[in-house]
């Protein structure tokens, strides 16, 4: 795919109500998001998992110590960053208490840095992604025990 094809996709998106587009072919993938709206974090209860569900390739096995933990899923494909810069402290660590609206991490997609924030207060039970690791849409990033 060349830059002209990408521009054409962007123009088509601008003329429609489509807000997200992801195209994958052979060894490349492009994800385009329209607008500046905050990216919603989709809480997902670990109880919803079926018997045949397994971690995605490269994803760590979940700590099942708290079956009540809510999973925070990646709202897009991108690169996971645990801190604002390589020299900064991570936004959160296992055992930290977080408040609603607190930044959990950054996902970088197409040179745009998107803060992923908690939708609720709770305690970080598990962080399932390492810094600078690529993540897929819907991949579990954190498990949080909701207050």
C-alpha cells in the first residue's frame, strides 16, 4: 500500500460515518481512526470467558487469583507504553490503587499517542503486557479489582 492509497482511504472515511477502519494484507496492517474523541476502554469481566478461551499468542497466562477482576482491553492495535517516556515511572504497577479517569498506559498507533484511562476505581491485579510490546485490538492489558 502506498501513501496515495492511504490518502484515498482517509478521504473515503471522511465522506462517510465510518469512524474506524483496519485493513490487513500479507505482511502489513493499517488502522485508521477518525476524530479526536476519547477512546473508550472496554471493561470485560473474566467470568465471561468460555471453556475454550486461551491467551492470545505472546500474551501472558492470567493470574486467576481474583475471579472478580475486570479486564481492560486494548481499544485498538498499537504499541503499549507503560510510562510517558523511557525515563519516567510507569503509570501503574501491580497492587496500585487507581481512580476513575486515571491514566493506565499509552497506546501508540500511527504516531498518535492515546492515553488509556480507567473507567472505574480499583486495584491493579495484573499487567499482561510488557513495555513497548505490540498489542492487538481486544487484547487484555490489565486486570483490575473494582472497588
